[in-house]
C-alpha cells in the first residue's frame, strides 16, 4: 500500500527541507543484517538528530500503537473505501454495514502497516523520518508489535468475511500479502517496487466495491482501481525525489536512487497523471450519456489539470520545488476526482 507510505511523509514535505542529516545503518555497520540490533537501537538518536524534539517528547503507549498502524495511510484507504462502496452498492448502504466495512478494512490496512514496520525496523534506523517510529526507537518490543499486527489482521479479515462475504475478505488478504510479502522486501532489491506498491495500494478499492454488491468482472471496479494505482506514481515519485538521499543511504532501491537524473521519475509521474484523467473521464461516460457525462468529464479534466501541469514541470525540470508542487497537487486531485466520479455514477 504505497498510499500509506506516501501519506506518512506528506506533512514533513510541506514543512520545507527534506535533505537533513541522515545516519545510515549500513555506513555504521559496514556490513549487513548481521549488525547487532542492540547497537542499531543504541545509535537511533544519531539517526534522528532532526527529530530530537519528537524523540525527547514522552509518548503514550496508545500513541505508539496508533503510529504502528500508519494512521494517515489507513485514513486515506478508508476515504476511498467509502466512495467505492457507495458506487458498488448504487448509493444504498446501511450505516451499520458501512461502519463494519470500514472497521474490517482498517484492521487489514493497519496490520499491513504494522507488518511493514516490523520488517523494516532495523533499516528504519537509517532514515531521519523513520528513526522515531516505535520499533527503531526502542519504545515498543517486536513481540508486542507482532501480536498487535496479528490481532488487527485476523480481526479485520474475520469482520469482512463474516459480515460482507468471502470476496472482499480474500481481496483484503491478497492486498496484505502483496504489500508485506512482495512490495516490502522489493524496496531494497529493485526499483520495480513502486509498481508493485501501486497495485497493492489500489487493491482496497476492490474491497469496498465488492462488499456492497459490485463484481470483480465489472469494468467500473477496475477503472476505480486504475485511478488509485495511477495516482500513486506522481504522488510517490515526488516523495522519492524529495527523500532520495535518505532512501539511498538507508539502502532502498528507488527510481530516484537508481536513475538520479529524475528523468524516469518524471516520465512515470506524467504517465500516471494522464492515466488518472483517462480513467476518470471514461468512468463518467460509462455511467451514461447526455449532458451530465460531458459536465462530469469537464470537471475531471479541470480537477486533474493541476497534477498534469505539475507533472509536466517535474518531467522537464526535476528538482525539489517542482516535486513539492506535484506532491501538493496529487493530494488535492484524488479526492476531487473520486467525488466527481461517485456523484456522476450515482446520480
């Protein structure tokens, strides 16, 4: 779920500089995963100089549990789940049913976020923005995090299966597996991890769509999936560019570290922006003909224009300024397009 990776750094990006001092666990150890975890944890403060205030400030156990779930990611997933659930159910869904759907989806998403942090607990020590997480900072034990992760995942899947059917539950399990078992280890091996992450990040759309009566064989569901998958390219490429030095020092294989000119990141961002526009426009026409379709399509074009233009500027001149503008545009475009598409399909 790249959508989670992405949202978690958006606030830091808006604050300004992203290339502050970073201490790499690789450079400290000069070795690999055999580097003792105790020594890694003892040097976490060195990796988190820019976040000294966050480290020194006392945190409650509840705050650490919430942080383990990657709450910004979960929130964005739930927003998209509401939209796609309404579309899949034709706008009709009991409030209790919607709440249980959100609870089950949140459980699976939170479990995936926790599992990602458990997997990357050592390498997270090497990035300023992640060194203050509960596990690399030493505030939470791995066994505790694993137990919480299991409760969230099993509980969320059980809710989806029991109250909403086997299909959304299976989609949830596949999403978890793709994000945790495929995308997460790929991050240190190949820059193709972004593509896999985009797929994993878009799959929760199908949880909401199928939970309210939509079918996996329907084009509408896959076009909604396409919007979410395509959106993650300009969104994450902006983040990957802004944090490229930290990613490189921590050992992550990102497009911006493998191809540092930014040309490939710009191309993928531009392609993703166009794909969002096309999927949104096609959904508007697919829902029926008439003036409503043209109005909705015009709104989609207007809403996606800021992302298209900022992606083009980043493609022509990859730098922190153009990347930051593209990131901000992406945060505005997604909810706007989903709102227009939802209204058009339902009314």
